[in-house]
C-alpha cells in the first residue's frame, strides 16, 4: 500500500468520524431540548470540538496531497 492510498483512507476515515460525531452531537443537543440525554460521559460541545479537530486533520492531509500533486505537475 503506497502513501497516497493510506492518506486517502485516513482522510476518509477522519471525515466520516467527524461527520458521525457532529450528527451525534446534534441529536444529543435536540434531545436536551426535550429533556433527554443519550450520552452521559461527555458534553455536546466536547463532541463538536473533537469533530473540528478531525476536520482540521482532514484539511491538512488534503492540502498536503494538493501540494505534492502540484510539485509533480507544475
């Protein structure tokens, strides 16, 4: 497995994880409005922060891939 495939898979995994965390945080927030709580171990804002961190890594990986592609084909 070459490094480009690995970067692609990691990027997809992080993006899916960030999206999942954001969806869970939104569902939890809507649940709080109605008086329910699905996840007791963390706050909603903490889940959003984790999603943002994963998205920052995705952006960094994508920018690195773009830079490498531009180096190969100027």
